[in-house]
């Protein structure tokens, strides 16, 4: 972060800073419609080490409106500045302050950009939390009911969703659900915390096996848009609802086996959807497959509940209970590391928070 923030701040400016983590989806959000509404419900675990920090110096009195500077890790980043500006322009109807504010933004990630981990969820969750806080400070614009902590998070989650779908889940700690299920639970507009879990699920780890830190071959937006005309669209929707129902039940009763089977099926379904999209994409690399095979045979020979998931890329997330961390880290170092560029050992975390 740039030092001497206060010293360089003109008097009409106030500041706000938030950090937010990345999250890993267990049931995947893939496909959207309307205004960033998900095609199906999803469930994720919030991470603790893969974090974005966002500091904003803002004024309501300056003539020039909009984002007047954006520094990412101390350097100007015009591309991201434009992305944030067009996001702000697009939410003026639901966030009227968007056209009133003058913003100077600084952002940084605690994980290397080349780590192959999507940073848009954490970055957008941190930025949206700042926006929600600025709004909260302009109390006259809010009704009393909007001021409670829960509503604040919900508001942050709505704003985050409009920036990047998966970001709406990063607002909450532990586990978050997003999207209305067939059983009328949840909302498409914002995520909510999933807390009724068995104590065995309170402490999970995610060791991210980085197979390739290169730029993603397919952007999320393109991937989501291909679901609109996907041959398996209806079947996928049905499957995601069923998987939500089953994984939630498994996590409530502490059933690792069912949990793991759904986790891996979701990961491979996402890959299969991309392979059968038009045009098609094959995102797993040869080493991703090696890792999956090694994970399966380790599980078989030890009976340890170690399962994998994958997003829209070649990197493998190894999910397991913290109580067997030492043993699993040994296995990773011994058998998996030779097939990875690097490994990030992360675990369940607390969600967005003010700095
Ligand atoms: C495969 O949230 O990155 O990670 O809404 O277009 O910003 P946008 O997409 P994004 O999609 C993430 C998709 C995923 C699965 C998931 O996180 O649920």
C-alpha cells in the first residue's frame, strides 16, 4: 500500500478501506441471465489467505466526478480503472452515489497475480464493500432497516454481484450460498451465509495446486454466455439444484463421502460443459489429470477424505479437513509438487472486513 495516505489527502476527501478474500465454489455458478443473475444456485467456501485490499479516498464535493486515479500494487492500471468506471456507470440507478463521487483507488492482492487464482471475486468484493460503507456513511440516503450489519452485508453482496457474480459470495465468511433453489431458498440477488454445518466441516483446508499460472484461455464472461445456447443447459440447471440439495444435506450431517463425490462431480461437470460448448474448450492440462489420478489413489490407499475441485482453468484445489493437514501437506510435497509450479496452502476464512 502507498504510505503517507493521510498526509497526501486533500481535506474534502474521506477514506475507507476493506479487504476481501477469494472463494472456491463447491457447486459451480456457470451461466447467467439478465442483470448478473445466476442460471443456477451455487455454494462456496471463503478462503483466508488469498485476499484483495482496497483503499478509497473519496469526495462528494469535487467538480470532476468518477474514478480519477487507480493504482494496482502501486502502479497505474488504466484497464482495470476503466472496468471499475463502467461498473459504476452501470449501477447509477441502484447506487445513486455512483455519479456523485470522486474516487482515488488503491488496490493490492496478497497472492501473486501469476498464481492462476481468479482475483476478480476478492477485488470486486473489497471494492463493493467500500461502496456500501460510503453509502452507509451518507446516512440520510438510507432507511433505518438498511443500517443493520446483516443488511450492510446483503447490500455489499448485491453490489459485488453486479461487478462479478462469484464476488457476492466473498462477502461472507465460512460458506456462502447464492441463487434461488427450486425449494425457494436463497436469492439470485445476493449471497447468504450457510452456517448450519456439522462441526466436522468447520475447518476445511484448500491447497491450491498451481499447474499453470498463465492467463486464462477462456474469460468467465465468454464461458457464462456459452451456456445460453448450450445443448445441456436444462440438464445442468436440474443437476445444480440437485447437487445443492445433496451437498447442503451432507454438510449438515457431516458426511464427507457424499460431499466429496458431489464436489468432484461438479468440478468435472464444469470441464465437460466447456468441452461440449461451441466453440469448445479443454482447460485441464496433462498435469491436472496426473494430479487428479494421484489424489484418487491416495484417497483409496489411506481412506483420508481428500477431494478435489477445479474452476475454469487447469489448477486443482485440494479440499480436506484441517485435522489431517500435516499428513496431506506431506503427501502434496512428496507426490504432487513435481507436477505443479507452486502450491498455496489456504483454508476457510472470515469474509470481507474493514481495515
Ligand atoms: C467457474 O464470477 O468470474 O469460478 O460474473 O462474469 O464475473 P462473472 O463470472 P465469475 O465466474 C466464476 C465462475 C466459476 C465458478 C464459481 O465461482 O462459482
